[in-house]
């Protein structure tokens, strides 16, 4: 029985997932490639009143109204002027109670797609109660880069949107 558990653990550790990575300033982040619906050129979203600052507004994507999250604001990066490399990554995710939704995230540029073994995805370090790591699924090292893999479902806080 113990031998079977060891084999299963070894198999699980070697399962690979693919992640689309993108740049925010000089930092590289990743999201599960299976969640990516499209990489869309930057278009100015329609602002929505009474939403958190990190929600830039909404766009119409193939007949679906999609909230656009500015990761620079969400992660407290300094503002920049959007350029030709600025894109919106359209993602399918679970928003709450098993309900799936579509969101878009504004990023500086798309970087690459990497295969990452489960064993190579490390937990984010605890940095104290004032540092919020809820967005982080894990951290991996690819060549000389540390890549933060995001927990997409945590990017929109539905409690912040409730009245």
C-alpha cells in the first residue's frame, strides 16, 4: 500500500501544466493556459460606476460583457502609458460558488508559454499579515527568472462588488 502511494505521489509531482506568462514592469507572471480564451489588443473599456479602482471598465468580447482588471492597479505598480505591446488577456475562471465567468486582465506584454511540473511550483512565502499573497498559486523558476503563477479566481473579489 505504501509503495502504491509513493508511485502516485511521484506521478502527481511530474504532472506538467502549461502557463502563459506576461510582463508587468520587469516582473513575469503566469496564468494557466487552459483558462486563456484570447489575447486581445488593448482597447479602452467602458468605465463602470461604483466599481473598485482596479476594474477599468467593461468591453464587449464576442457578445459577452467582460470586466477588465488592470493588474498594475491591483498589484500596486506605478501607472504607465499603454503601448503597442499592452494587451488584454481574456480568461475563463470560477468567480464564486462554482459559477464560471469571463474576465480580462490588462498586462504590459505577453512573454511566453512554459511547461511546469507540479513539483517545481513552490508555495509563496509567508510575508506577514500585511502582505496579501491570495493571488499567488505558486512560484516557479524558469532558467534565471522567477515567475509568479496567479490564482485567477482571486483577482476579482466579489465581496468588494457587493453593495
